[in-house]
């Protein structure tokens, strides 16, 4: 075959069973013996025959270029159609060179970091035989108990959409390069709204909530050109996504105009039966194909039942043809009819893995992703001081985070090693103190002794990688085990102490925050994470990260997020104390650290907020401007954030919504004017009839350094 292959003519040559085979995705273990296949969920006996394996259209998970080449060769030898396989994998924040988790990348507020992550990941993956990544995850998430918050970029619709586009651009480009891979946006839709933050749980949203807050980020990624969309595990309006015709056809195909391939998540098609909306495999296959699921991942209802359904006249063969054409089109766009092996190159892949260029890219992103939460004049640290590294993350190689299945932990430096490389062995001491998640306090005495003999203490605390990611929901999101008790013991020494947190989610750290002089959230920072942490601690890099997900004051607040609705009885900042308002009587309403928050080693002053006009029509634009000055003593990068509030709408509107942001780098005492253009599109929302409109009335434009630290000015849409 060649690049001029006519996929419509090719489709005519396929038997019905061969067409149905193209809709089947199987794990690599089905194609090759002794495959190690690092995959999600249990490997089920699907009842797939030997012949059916060689009609399957795509492969899930592959361990190396050598394995991919072997599977493709074996498949082309045994397959009657000779249509090359598509290889897909979960490449979420790096292939072999691991970037910070996506939540951390979001906290950089630098879209180019997402592009860079995508480009590096795509190059390493394509050389290893992968054609498609199941990324980006653009689910809006307001509940940090959910383990998959680590895969998201946070709690804001607009920001998630911008980062979704950036990831797609990085992975996929225009597919003109052999090092591009196709991007699959997930999870469609609203998986981030699972009840109680529990994996695979129910979602129940109004259409207004769905359309205004949860769907836009998928639409942005699709408009950027994403070639695939993955269904979510959850229900929408009581119907699981993989059998939800309203979601997958009316919204995705008709409203969004998506022409690419829709794939189920692992086992999600068969789970229609478990949900209780299908009685057997036959009804499962019927509902999924009618809903518009093109590829069934790791269950075999299509293989077993679709041909019968067509023969019985219950499913039109045209539905199957449409799905197959979409798959063939993607294979053609990826160049597989020209070269079935794509960019596979074992030698070159090994050269790329953790090469200096890729490691530098990871370190850059890691530094920009870290968020300085607190600093009582402890940071940056001074050189030539004795440093005690205390805590279970201090000498740990568990810094890569979830979905780093191809990462090599043994090849990364621990924080202790990075500090020793910088300062020398004579200035660095270490004590674990305790394990991450048990109650053994026997190491406290040694940790206290080591800390007492130092000038500076770095408390390295946090989670294991397995505590977040898929299946990593936690009801209690404080520091696991006795880590906080360890911190209490060390903080009683009154040494200059920095807490460095390694986590896959915002943690509940209210008590620790009250006691610790300095706190740096490092997330899971990836392959070069320890070096990046060290450079931030010693001021080689001035921290610029800003939170894209609120840190709760207490778990009982959750969900807690910045763009909440007002109530009929709101808690007023300076109002008279009364019981009968919307409040907790034992904790604040506000999060511990809000969306957009982050400190720096310098300070910024905002003044002179003004508008080019206090009125605008639907055909006009106005410009909001503010002066930002670096009033500190060193260069820094500030993220200037624009929020808008609609003061009166036909339905309740949020207290504020992010509508723009700009990053500026300023020298000490340097001042610039930052401008934002406000358009009528920014003022639109879904009204009581669920129609996207803007309404005349008053608005606030708010500009500042976080969602809770803004200056505001009023304008009117006339």
C-alpha cells in the first residue's frame, strides 16, 4: 500500500468480520509471548480466537521499539487485510524522560511547558513504536480526593482548555513529522466530577453545569485538531458515557463537529452491563455502536455480537463502516500505509532517552512548576551551611509520579544526592525519621539528633506515587502515616526549616502550614526533580509557580474552588457575626491556599487599574490595564491574572471567572503596564434556556496575583 491508498475502496475489500476487527483493541500480550505489558486493570480472558487476534485494528501498551516492530511484523504476516496496526499507550507526562505531573505543569501557567512536554514525549514514544497517546486529560477537577487530579491541570475551565490545546500541539503538531503522535483527549465527559472523588464513581450534573464548566476544555482540544477522544467511565444523565448517544453523537459529533476516532476506556464498553443499562453482551454491543464508540478497548462485545446484530437488521452496516473509515483515515494520516513501522528505531530511541537536551527540558519545567506556599525569610537558603535532610522523601527515588510506567527510577538522583552534589558530603546529613505510610515513630530520635546538629533543616514529606493516579482516591488527604508528627518534633528545634512536599494532589496541611517557616510544593517533579528542587531552594531559580487547584483548609470543605456561586445568605468578609449565613461554624469558608496563589523571592505591586472605557457594546472591545512593579531585590516572573464577574444574570453567576493571564519577567524596581482585551465572548454563559448568550448589565474586571488578591473596576455591557 502507499500514501495514495483510497480508504473507501479499501473498506469495500474488507469482509464484515474484518471491519469489526478494526474496532477491536487488544493488549500487546495477545500478540507476542513474554510481553510484560504495563497496563491498567486486570488482564481478562476475552475469549478472543487466534484468527480474531489477527483482525484487530490496534494495540494497547508496548514496551519497546523491538517489541512494537515484532508485533507489527507478525501481524502483517498473519493478517489477511494487511492493514497496519495502530499502537496506543498512556503517555501522560513523559515516555522515558519523565516530566512533572500535569497538575504541576499547569501550575507553571506556561503553555509552552505543555508543548515541550508533548514534543519530547512524542519523540521518545514514536521512536519506540507508539502512534497515539491517551493524553491530554482535560477533565475539570474540584475534588483533590480523586487520584486523577495529578493528570489534570486543575479546577478552572478556561485554563484547562488552554493547556489541553498546548498538549495537543506538542504531541501532534500537524502530523507532518515522523516524531508526531496522535493525541486522544479524555475522559469524555465530566469524569472529574465523580461523587466523593472516588474513582469510577457516578457523575450527576445539570446540562448547564456540563456545558458551561465541563465541556469547553474538550471542545478547545478538539478544535486544536486532536484526532481521538476517549469515553469516560462515569454516567451522564444516568447513562454511562460509552453508551450515551446524547453525549457521543449529539454533543461530540454534531455540536462539536468531531470527525476523529472515539475509543472506550479500558473495559468500559462491557461495563454497560455492570452499570445495569444492558442485559448481555449483545445489548452492550448494540448500545455502544449506536452511541458512536468506534474502538472497544479490551473487551470483546463487538467481536462477539456485531456481526449477528447486522445480520438481524438491528445495526446498520453503515454504522460500522463509518467507524472503520475513521480508523483507516487516522492510520493514513499517521503514514502507516507508507511505512507500517513509522519512526521505530531502537538505537535512536535509546540515544534520546534521558539525553541532556531532554533532561534540561524536564528540569526547566520542574522549576517553573513548583509553588512556594510559605516563606518566613528562610528561603533562598545560604550556601556553606550544614543541611539536615529529614523525612521519607529525602532519599527517595519515588519522584516520578503516576503514569511514569516507562520511567527508570534507578537512574534519577534523590534530593539528598542532589544536595550532596551541590554542597559536598561534609555539609549534608540525612535521617529518614519514618516511613511514608506507617505508624512507626522509632526513627524520630535519630532524626531529631541529625537535625539538631545542622544549621538548616529540609523536611522532605509527601505521598507515594501509588497514592494518586488512576485508582488512587484518598478520603483523608493529609500527610500519610506519622509524617506530621515527625515534622512537629523537628520544628520544635526552632531551626530554619523548609518543608518540601512531594505529592500528586493538593494536601490538607493546615496545621503544618501554621508551624513551618517555609513550604515548597514540588509535586512529583520527574526525572530531574531533585536537581530542580535544589536550584529553587538555593535561589538559582526564583519560584514562579501558581496554584491551579486550591489547597483545602479541611477535607470537610471539599469541593472547594475559587469560582463558586454566591448564596442568598453569603458570608460577608466584614459582616456582622451571625449564625444564619452560609458558613462552617468550625472552619473558614476559604481554602488554605487559593487558586492562582504562589509566592516569590521578590514582591510585586499592582497599581492604577483602569479601563479604556466603562461601557462596551457587543461589537466592541475594551482594554483593562494595570501597572505591575517588582518592588523587591531580584528578578522574578509574575503571572498577572484577569478575572471577570457578571453582577446580575438571568441565572446565578460565579463570584469571579478567570478570563486571561500573562506572565511577565521584571528586574528589581522595573515596572510595566499589562493590558488585557475584554471581548463580548468573555461575557457569555449558558442562560436558563441553556443557550450561550451575553446579557447587558454591569461587570467587574479584576486583575491581580491570585483569585483572592485582585483589584477591581466596574464596566457595563450595553
